[in-house]
C-alpha cells in the first residue's frame, strides 16, 4: 500500500513540476507572460507576435497602421516622413472591424497613440465573412467585448493547458523555444516597424483570386454590428484625441473587372462607401477602377495583395498633398460611386 502511495505522490509531484515548467516557458504563449524574457516563442500567428512585440516596446510608436494581409506592405517609414510620428504596421491576416476595435483598445491602454490609420477591406463589412478564429486564441481576445466574443469553453486557459500543454509535442516545443533563444536562432516574420518583409513580384503575371467569391464575397450583406464597431473606434479616437484616418483598400484592375461582372456584388460597393462616409465624414478611396494605371504585375502579388512597390505607392498617396489619380477622397458632400 505504501508503495502505491509513494508512486501516486511521485507521479503527482513530477506532473506538477513539469506543469510549472511548461507554464513558465509557455511555448505557445497562451498565457501572455514572459518570465524568462524570451525573445521569441513557438508562436507564428501575427496577431500574437505583434501583440507581444508592442507589449515589449511600450511608448515607442505614435502612429499605427491597422489592416489585413493586404495592408502588410504599407510603409511606416513613409508615414513617419509625412507626419513625424514613429509608426508601427499592426496589420494581421484576415482582419475586420472586430480586430480593429480590439487593437484600438489595446493601443490606447498600453501606448500613447497620436494617429491610427485603418486600411479597411471591402469584404471586411460582409457579415457572412466570419471573424478569423485566431483573434479569439490570441492575447487580443481580452480586448474583445464578451458580448461580441464567440470564445467557447474549449478555449479556456485551464482546458487549453490540459489538452495542449500536457503532450510530448508541447514538451519538445518548449525545449526548442528555450534552445533557440539561448542560441539566438530567432525566426522573424516582420521588421521592427511591423511591416512584413518585402513582397516582390518576379513573374510576368499574377493570379486572380477566384476564391474570394466563395468566401470573402459570399452572400455579401453589410454587417450592422461591424458598422457599430467602426463607430466605437471613432468615438475612442475622439475621446483620446487620436487622429483617425480611414482608407478603403484597392484590388487590381483585373479583380475589379471581375467584380463588375457580378451585379449583386457590385451594387454593394456604393452602399459600403455611403456607410463609411456617414460614419467618418470622409475616407481615402483606393477601391475603384483607377488601379488600371497600376496593372503591371510588379504592383501585385496576386489580384488583391499589393507588392511592396504598390504598398509604397498607396502609403505615399495616402499622405501626400498632391493626390494621385489612384486616390479619391470622399467627404460626404458627394455621393460615392
């Protein structure tokens, strides 16, 4: 009997010690702490990576670019040239207003922002395009209102720890995380200003993303809830004396022409622009046929994702006094097309 008691207590002790070690290392950064001051963990979700980067670099940046993957090539250095503000590109994959509201709350609570630029995608207001689940798995989830959150019980910290951290893979990943940090083998996904590493088009053509009609544009219906989120972002910026800039991101002319062949989808464009106009009083409109002037493949990685060259062009056009033909500023005094 004593043997089984000792065995039981030994198992409990070893399990507890291993649990504490895994909790301290936190290889997947589920708990958003960094007791060992690790420069990188085993996390490759840019919502988490950029959240942690800003957490470790408080009060360095004064301006922030919020966007989806289509905003990852917008250039902070160009923003700083025009505004004087040190800028961070906080663009993450498949972002929509729910992400931007959480980001804005986080930025306001932890930084000292003077300017926020939201580079909004047309598809982001489609209520039938769901929020990226990674938002609710990242540290940003604590900045999402509970009533807007769909985090399930299975995502709770305790259950996540029990089901994901007590495994051979978690122990091995924890070892790799510590070993890589000791050896300085840190995998980087973006530069210090948050912009993704250069995206250069080396081919003579770029693909048309037909998948957008199966996902992003499917059953397009403007989300009243997401419009309310945009209103809240505006309110928060006004309340905290932050200059807020809004732009509607471009698609290639090839993609634009494809949209025009879909009458129901095409009819949503002026409605979206009217809603943005009514909320913000004006925005920079890159979502139009003016991209015909930028049809060369060097400007696009695919039909919606700009290359670095196009990202530079958009950023310059956003802030320069002399607007190019790509930009049209809507001020609510004229009806969007």
